[in-house]
């Protein structure tokens, strides 16, 4: 009987450990990044060479490649951002790559909620950013 009890206890401890691991690996997955009607933000009126930087709570986490000469770029990148949880601030910075100084077009800022969402993030001057996210 004592042996059975120990097995149960060990099982309970394993369950608690697994739960703890799950909690500490929580994060957000960002996919489906695309934008429309961006701008190169230059006097010559050229199209954007856009890329997106992903920040969580003000800390840089990852970024896309840049898409050359298009105001309507799409990115296939999938970002798994760990330790970025419900209630945290996700900021997606939209940049236009230039020869010397890149232009920061705008930043889309959202507060993460549990579940999965399709986000539309319009800007007055520099078009609209779209992306999907799901909390895990
Ligand atoms: Ca530019
Ligand atoms: Ca450019």
C-alpha cells in the first residue's frame, strides 16, 4: 500500500511539474503579416522596401526580411515569441529600408488577449498592417 501511495504522489508531482513548464513556456505566435498602401516616405515618391520588427513589452524580439519596391508587401514569416503573455504589449514597427537611414513608417501597438485574433492596424499616413496572432 505504501508503494501505491508513493506512485500516486510521484504522479501528482509530475503533473504539477508539467503544468509549471506549460505556464513558463507561454507566448504568442504571430503569422500572416502583410501591409497595404505603405510609402517609401521619400521625396522621389518611390515604393516602400518594408520590413517589420516585433517587440514585446518594449524589448526587440524578431523581425521580417524586407520586401523590395512594393507598398503592398507580404511576409511568410511565423514568429514564436515566448514569455510574451496575455496583458503584455505587442508592438509591430513598420520600417522602410533605405540606403543610409531607414524610415520608421509607424508602429502598431496592441495589448494581447487570450485566444486567437486577426488584427487590422490602420495608420493615417502610411497604410495598413494586417496580422494574425494566437496565444499558447
Ligand atoms: Ca524611404
Ligand atoms: Ca526605401
